[in-house]
C-alpha cells in the first residue's frame, strides 16, 4: 500500500464514524480472500467504466483499512455488462457456480435478466441503486438498495422540476430498450401527475451530434432542458452545446456531476439529483461527509483513477463499502443467508456519503428492496461547488404521486 495514501487515509478515517460494523478501521485484511460478485456496465454503447473503477477503489480501501470482512480481504469478481440480457444471464450463472455470498449491482441496466437466477440461488443483489424495476420489486430479502428504488430517480427528477416551477422540459436519455420502458412506465406518468409537459429525446450512447441535440431541446423554448441520464462526458458536451446555442434557462443534469468539475462556475444554476453527496458537494457538505469524500478521492487516486470522481464511481464505491460494513456484523461463516440477515438488521444507520438507511422492507410503499425514501436536490454554485437546495440536505420524497 502506498505509504502516503495510507497516512492520508488514516488521518481522515480517524475523524470518520460510520455506525454499523466493528471499530476496526486502519486494519489490513490478511486472511483467506472472500469473493464478492459485481455487475457493472463496462461495455457496449452505454458503457460506464467508472462504475467498475469505483468498486475497485472500494476494494482497495476495504482491504487496506477496514480489515475486509472480519479479517478476510474481499476479491471483487466484476462481470462487465454490455446492456444485453444474455450477458447478465452469463454473469449470474458464473456467480452461482462460484458460490459468491452476495452480488453488488453497480447500476447495470440489464441486471433484471440476472435476477431470477440469483433469486433461485438465494444470492442477494445489493447496491446504491438499480436501473431496473425488476430488481427493485423483488420480495423482501432478495434485493437491497441503499438509496431506494428506481422510482426515487424518476420522482426526484420530476419533483425537482416542479419545485422550481417548471411546466415544460425536454430531456435526453441514452437510447436502449430499458430506457424506453423507464420513460413510458415511470417517468412520463409521474410528469403528467405533477403537471409537467415532458419531452424525452433518445440519443445514441456514442457519436451523438450534441449541437443538433441541443438545438432540438431548445427549439420549443421549454422551461428546462438537459438529461434524464447520460454518460458524464455526454452531459458535459450537451451542457456546453445548450449554452453555446444561447439557452439561458434551467439545465437539469440528472445524476451527472463530472461536468461541474470541468466547467466550475460556468455551470452555475444547473440542477443535479445524484442521490449521494457527490465530490463537488464537498465544500458545502457536513463534516462527516467531507471526510468520506476525502476517502473516496484518496482511494480512487491510489488505484490510478483520480480523474474519475464521478457519480457512478461513487455509487459503486459507496454501495461496496455499505455492503461490507453490514457483512462485518456476521459472526461465523459468510453465507448468503448471513448476508441477508446482516442487511435486514440495519436500522437508522448512516451510510457512506448517503442517507440514513433502514433495510426493513417498509421504507417505500410496495417496494421491499428500498432502504430509504430520502434524496438530495443540488444546485451548482458560482464557485463550481454543489449545494443542497434544502438546508437540511436530504429531503423526504412525497410518494403520494404513486397513489392510484
């Protein structure tokens, strides 16, 4: 382990308290490795390789500073998804064969195809969030998502626009089968209930002409433009194109955050709903979160990915940390059943750069996988930082929009 990194993290972690898990920080794991499965969208037209980078950085930090899982270093078996169900079926079958006790979902959009296989093998699927309702809506104990279900993204986005008084919006989303399902079954119905006239542009995962996309978005002079979800570099390109085209209105950036680091104050006023306190929030985040974000940054740098402090990297990093912290409660053999029991025991626990989590199956109406119904609404400041639009940070989402 790099000595400079170790010293820096030791100083940070000395001031950091995460409630669940034993007090074994700064202990290097030296026992028999424990393999944990990970699915991450690292291939194909809608690839987010930073998701895998975040998981790898978490592995480094867990093994060198958190004593792994009770002395056993973790070894992540990252199965890179390409957006196809076939790939996820192969991933799931491989995890079953290798008898991993848990699989971490690093926001793999096609993970729904893996769910039946993992459920049949009684292997829990865990993550910060998922990209598919199939994973969200499993019976209690099959899946756990620390920042809530897919509905949080949809409701959070539309609620943010409504809170800003926006009546019309044109947003872009990567063109993929799962994207159309997400928009048609969740986002558009919510937009309609909240009184927002929403138009969604489906754009290619690579090679999009952002000047044309920007011109299309602003053509009807909507109250807000931006993205539902795009890779971070695409968010940056679209933001630049929209502003260069003269649009002065609100830019809604979804969960993107990398554009803030690049554009800084030039991105002032943009709205972001990333679920976690992403790195650009550091100047305005609570002290505990600042320490956690420093750990994230140091860990990414230690694994050669210091230039990838993105939202998706943090989702994977935090999801892995939270999962292992829960697993540290296990006494005895680390089995899938033991992992499920450990996760179910989490009540009002602070999560890594995230909300309080209670994984009792009762946090979201009708969705047992949710461990919270809180989220963050952030706005880019003139100094290039992100700041919560609510003085208290996390806000409770009003789920009445889902009532029949």
